[in-house]
C-alpha cells in the first residue's frame, strides 16, 4: 500500500508540474491561452468548495463533465473558434488523461467515448482542438484491454486517426502518426500484436499503391509523391511492428517508389528500406534480398544528389548485412561487384557522402566476408599464384585498397580508407588451418598472410612529417598489432630506436610504435618480450647512463622515456600468454625482482603486468568455454590454462616475499597498487603459504608493538597494512586468533597512543567481522561490545571512521536479548554525525540505520542495564519507535553540539524508516523539533532547518499540515538572516512547502506575521520565473511539440543526503542554468564544412610524383597560417642591377621604435633607474628605508606615456621631441595695455585707450563653423 501511495503521489506531482505552466496564462492577451487557464482556475475552485482533492482522477471527472455540458449547451453545432470552451476542455483533457490510471479509463470508457467520438467532423477544420482530440486517443486506446478494443465507435475513431496520418497539415499529421505508433506499440496483454495492426497495414498499402499510380485523392503527380513521403515516414515509425503477412508486398511497393523520379521520395524510400532490413521480422522476406540488392545496384543515384546517395548507401549496407545473415555463400558471390561499386563513391567531393560510403564499406568488411572467402584468399596467397589470388574475393578487395592508398583521386578520402582498412584488419583475425599441416599449435592469422604490404604502406605514411591522419593510421597499426601479434608486426615495421639501427641522418625511427604496442598487445607469447624487449631495454639503459655521464640531460630523459614505454608493453604480454610456463623463467623473475627494488619508475608497469597475469590466468582456468573453442580463440585449451594456474601458484610464495619487501620500502601513500597485487597473489596462494606468511607478519607485529620507538612504529604500521590484505584469505581459526589479539588490552593496538596504529587496528578488526571470518557466541559478542563501550575515551579522531564501521558490524551481531547495548553506543553514533571528516559522518549515518534495522527486527531492551535507569526493572519491546525514543533523550543534552547532532540523527532515522513509524509518532517528533527552530543557537537552528526539509519532502501531508501554524512563523523568524545562508535555506523550504500544500495554506499560516512580506516576495519571484519560462516556451516551442526535459541534477547516491544537503533554491538553480546556457552559446563557425578544402602541399624541391605516394601530400589546413621562407623579404624593393634590397627612409612605427631601443642600449641602467623613480609601477624609499610605492595618478600616467614616446632621430643627427598639440589659450582683453611691472594699465602711444573696445578679429573664433569666442574678460581661466 505504501508503494501504491508513493506512486500516486509521484503521478500527481508530475501533473502539477504541467498545470503550473498553464495557470500563469490567466492574464494572457491571447484568448487560446487565457481560456484554458481560466477554466483550470474555475475547476480548482469547484474542487475547493466541494472539498475534493486535486488528483488526476478528479481533474478527469471534472473535465469530462464539463465537456458533456459544453456539447449540450452549444448543440447542435459546438463552437470551436479561439476562446471557445470546447477547445479549452479538449486541451486540458489531453493534458490530464496520461496521468489517469488505466483502470479508471476502462471503467469510464462508456461515458467518455460517446462524447469524444462524434467530435472528429466537428473539429476537423481547426488544428489545435483536433490535435488535442488525437492526444486523448493516444492515452485512451493503449490503456484498454483486448475486449474493450472492439467497443462500438472505437475502431471508427481509430480509423479517423489513421486517416489523419496523411493530413496535409504538418502538426496534425505528426500528432496522428505519433498516436498510431504509440497505439500499435502497446498491444493489450497477453497478445504481442495489436488487433488494429492488420487494419493499419491494409490502409497504408492502399495509400502506397495509389501513390505508385499517382491517383491519391485525385491529386497531381507532385502531390502524390508528397503523400508517399508522409507514408514512408509513418511506416518507419512502425517498421518493427509491421506484420509479416504484408512484408513482401511492402518491399515490392517500396522498390517501385524511385520510379516516380522524386528525389525526396526516393531518399525516403531508401531510408524506409533500411529500417525494414534491420527489423527482426524481416527474416520472413529474406527471399527478396537478391532482388532488393539487384534493384539497388542497377539504379545508383547521381553524385550530385548527396541526400539520395547517402540513403542509397545505407540501404545497400543493410541489404548486404541482412543478405550475409540469411545466405553467406550467396552474399559472398555478390560482394566483389558490390565492393567495387561502393568503393568508387569515395571519390566524391561531398564529405557526408564519403562518410556514408565509409560506414557501408566498414559493414561489408565486418559482416559480409565469409570464412570460406578468407580461406580461399589465404590459400591463393600461400600458393604464389598471382592470377588465382587476384580472382579471389579478398585478393580483389586488398588490391583495390593498395592501389587506392597511393592514387590521387582517393587522396582526400585517405581518412575513410584507413578506417575501412582497420575494419578489414579486424575481420582478418581469423586463423585458417593450412591444408598441409596438422591441427597443432596456433596458426597465423589471415592478416599476417594477406596484409603485410598494406601494413608497411600505412607505416610509411605514419612516419611522414606532414601526414595529417596520424590518428587513423594509429588505429590501423594498433589493430595490426592486435591481430598479427607483436612478433610478426615488428618484422614488418621494426622499431629502429637505437642509433645503430637508423638508415641515415634523415631516418627518425619508429618510436611512435611503442605506445601502440603497449596498448594493443594481448594474448601473445611472453617469450617474445624476453627475447626482444629485454635486450632492447638493456641497451637503452646503457645509452641512458652514457648520456647522464656526458651531462646530456635532455638525451638522458628521452632514453628514460623509451625505457618506460618498453616496460609498459609487459602488461600486454602478460594477458593470457600462450607460453607462460616456458617463458617465465627464473632469470626473468630475478630481473623483475631487481627492477622492483632498484627502479621505482618501473614498478607501476611491472605491477600492472602481474595484475593482468593473475586476472587472465584465473579467468581462463575457471572458464566454462569448450576446450576447442578456447584453443581457437586464445591459443590455450582448458588443460593448458590449468597448467598455467598451477605454475603461478607454485611461484606465489616467492613473489609474495618480494612484494612484501617492496611494500615495506615504499611510502605509505604509494602502497595502493602494491597492495592490490599482493591481494591478487594471496587469492591464488596455497593455504600453507598464507599461514606461513601470516605467522611471519604477526611475529613482527608483536615484537615491535610491545615497545614503540621511532624505528619500530613504521614496522607496526606496515604489518597492520599487510594484515588488512591477509584478512580475506585467513582461515577461521587464524582469524579468531587475530581478532583476540587486536581486542586484547595488552596488545596495545586499539588503545594505542599512536593514531595510525589505532586506526589500522580498528580497520583490521572491522574487516574480520565484515568478511564473517570470526564466529562469536552470544557471550563473546557482548564482551566485544562491552570492550568497545569502555574504550571510547581513548579513540583518536583519525580512528572514528573505522571504529564506527566496526560498531556497525558489532551491532549486527547482537542477540535479540542484548539490545540495551544499542542505547549505550547511541551517543557515539549521534555525535559521529557531526564529525569533521565526511567519511566518518557517512559511517555514523550508516551506523544509525544499522541500529534502526536491528531494533526493527524486534527483541528486548532491558532498561536496568542502561546507565541512569538501574532502578527500572521493566523491559521494552524493541521497535523503531522505541529507537526514536532513545534518540530523543539527546534533545535534553547539555551542549548545543549534542542537541544539533541529535536533531540531525532523528532526521536520518525518520527519513529511512518513515513507512514503519506511525503518524502519531511522526507528529510528536515534528512538534518537538519545531520548537528548536526558535532557539538562539545557530548550530541547533541549522539542524532544525534540515529536519524541516526532510519532513516536508518525505512525510505525508496529513502529518505535516497541522503543524504549519507553528512552523511557518518559526521559519519566518529566520527569513532575513543571511548568516550561515539561513535566508536561502528558508526560501528553499518555503518553495517546497508551497508546491506541497499550495500558496493559500502557507499564506493563511503567516498572514498575521510581521515577516509575511517575505512570502509575498517569494511568490512574486516564482510567478516571474514561471512567466519567463512560459514566454520562452512560446518563443521556441509549439503547443504540440515535446517539452524540453529538465536537466537531471547531480546526486550523491544517498537519498537522505540529497534531501538534507540538496540545492537551496529553484530560482538560483534556474539562474545558474540560464547563465550556463548563455556561456555555452557560441557563434556559428563560418567557412567550409569539415572535410572540404583538401589541397596538395609541396614544400620540397623534389619533383611531385602524382601517381604514387599522394596521401602524405594532402592537407586541409590554411596555407596562410604557415610562414614561407623569404616571406618577410617581399616587403622590400630590390635593385634591378645589383639585386640588393632597398630600404626606404619611411619606416613603420614599430621599426623606428626597435631602432631607438637599440640605440639606447648603452644607457639601460640609467633608463631603468629613471623608470623606477617616475613610473606608475616604481617605488621610492623613505628616510627610514621603508618602501613607498607610487600612486597611480593621472599626472604620473601622462608623464609615463610622454616618456614612452622616444626621440626621433633626424637626418642631421639631431633629435626632436614628438609634436604634441598645445592647449588653446584664451584671449585676454586689454592684454596689450597691461603694465610689465606695475599692477595697473598704461596708455601706449599710437594705440587706443585700455578696454576701449572688444576686438572683432577671428582670432577668438574656433576652427569649426559656429565656434564661440574664447575670450576672458577677467583674465582668469
């Protein structure tokens, strides 16, 4: 019942999300949006008056009733224009009906169908209500059982929807096609085929035949082709459901559609054919495959129609794949001709067409080359008969690949060629048995025999400096390494790393192969590594040492990188080696041991190789694959796999000794990989080896743990780490002895003063109980728990996580009569939820849940055994409510920290066990915690707010709603407190409450509060956000289009933590999402599409061979990006007689600046000192020597800019300052009469009296028209 209730609540919440998008339109200026919103508001008001819960069933019943009344009121012809009630009712009903339970729809079918069925002719001319009516049937018909599908009027209604799939209105047609696809894809159980499927197929076939004849409803040829396109789109949506009885007729009709010579119809027919070919039911029409292939190959499209070409290529691909699945022999006969025809499409210029061609060829190589073709090609190649080889299927394909790799017409398709070659290489991993040899050993793959020339050619291209498809070439070479094996591959393309192996100064070797070898080698002979790479690494070691002795550090680093890459290949050689027993010799093991000790940089690759060896050997030995199949796939049969496993078991003891020594020599933070390898060897070691190893470790532990010294403490740390690795492989008796040792007070482990020892000891003990290695009696369990209870004071902070984990294991072992220990351990678990470490907190929450589950199982709690309750002899029955009562005692704690931790713990238990706690108990706990929201301590309030979050999300509304009158004012008291993000937390809580209970309920609870304006502001923010979303939806989407799905929010994997620490506010999330979308918006890239613009590049003086090796001369980069030699010299003139460059006197500003800087080189120190004293970035020192930085003032910046304008040297050697425009001075009246020394004015001979007139000259006018006089009467600025 709880599951059904939660499911119904989820459906109601989803419906509420949809209805929230409609309500804001109540004030819209568009009547077709306003009418549904007003109708919805009126409907909800009726629910409120009647006391009806707003559920999907209630909405459905109210809308059906409204629909009946509207039709009766507007009879005989209902109104369907914009703003009418009928379209609004249909719109809301189509929105609500997907959320109505199927049982309700079945029971109300007799009421609903007579109302909606007659509406098809009424709303046929109006697209919006017609789409809504179709949407109603999209949810109604799939919910019905087989008996109700024959209800009168229902088949006729489906026929109306089926006819609308060919409607000329795009939105109506799309909605109808989606509805038909949904209905046919939901057959009533237990049938697997819908009863309406045959009816649909007959109708569609009739449309196709009419399209072929060009007589679709009397339309023209072009209109018939358009209907054919619509029909193909419909069939593609139901291709997987198409009945087998109509499949042959459909294929024949589709093959005739290209005869109408409509490019779009032809493309759609090819796409439909591809969709039919990949369906599982096409096997019944496999006899048509030769005809389909012949038809496709006889009418290839024109290269000038890329869309049709791409559809045609996809159809050919799917036809050949289906043909190979139905009749491999007949398909292989058609493969050579098909391959040649498709191969020529690689010459086209269109990049998308070439990509489709590449995809088709890859499928042909992967699925259509039969084993018989491979054996025929290998035999012909081994016989040496070239004519026989050329006539074989693979011979022709490989020859075509080889010639095309060097041909100019295919130069721009080299990337596609390499991808096809990779697929061909993968297919030729098949290992045919030679006819003249016995079935012994592992035979070479077909690729080793047929593709050596192509591998060498790709290797040459990869080594070219300017080859641009190196990633694709690496794919080919990597596949060759995987298929051929490293030995055969390196014979074709040697590494040539050593200087003595290079052919000349221009030969750079093939060091790029080392990473490919390390990543692609697998299931080969380990002996090849010993014979080839080990001597190579020794020579590289010598070169590295020589370079270091000569102080050539860069060269030494190069050799060191090569050494690392060589040993990185060991992992691949250790993955299912075929010669493990003979190649893993004692000298090789000693070499690995020396490297582990002396070369830390080589430890990771060697350790990874050990992991691969252990994993692959144990997997093959335990495999259920038949021995013959295993031998064919891996070169190892079941008996050899068992021998390999026995061999590594025999050396496990020695390897463990070496790895233990390495484990103790590396730092503690670098032991992870070494520990994993040790665990792997321990998992296959014999019990006696494990026992001997445990004895050595425990002896060293006891010896050094008795008296801790700076020397012995690290040894104890190491021994404890080794014990953690040994625990999963210990016998029960040994594990019990180890448990007794760790719990012994005299061992000085759990109560050690060293935090690391204590932490590791707790981890060892918890692993023992976690793996069920120790079996304890009831007395032993109580003794263990008592020991842990008494050891609380000596626990260090670093041990909390492992101790809490151990407590969870111990609680799980408690007998039903000793549950009083839970109350004794509960305070530590509660306080653990407030630990600083995140992992410790998670362990504390897990411990609380573990305690709750233990109490939920039932038992007895003896209260007399609890501290402070010794006088109470009663016994309480263990259940989850008793556990909550125990936890509630922490609310009376003496410290805010304890109270806060208790509230958080109660939140966790309430969330995890809400279904097992009665509503009465939930209400009491809620009422108690709400009082803490008014606390003055912020730590307590923070936990109380988290509790409210949990209550709002998880508890039923019947529990939470009665407390809103007390909860809402308490929350509003913190609505304006920004500290600790209380305001945002409260806002988030109110958003959830409004969604859960509605605005009116929350506002009524806060109406009399002084902080009620906070809720008003919150409502305005939410309404504004909804309006923006609605406007965005109206701008970018249509009414019938699918809504954009919300971006899923990241979760922590723990539902309680997601609720407690989840996002704070929806508004902030929306803003962040909008910001992210805005930041991700980029401008469209202009230019040619990818793959276009391929050119020939020729940088050398050698003649360009247009017939061979063209692949390395193809480039798609812009030539202007690369500076050509002598490019800068084009800026200067040349003397025709002498050929010398002539440099003009007029130089650029940058050249002048550079020459000035050069001329000032001898005065650098003075210049630097001057800049330090005057520039913005400079500083001076005070009398006491303190540094005083310059202020960034306008004057100082102006001086610095003036100093930056260096002097310009003139032709005569003098220097002049750059010209700066002077500030225009104002004309002062009477300036000519001013006395030089006295303060007054004088009268000069032959001049007018002072201040006798104003000058009318143009000197005071500005240069521009309309300038004003720049005159100062007072003589002031």
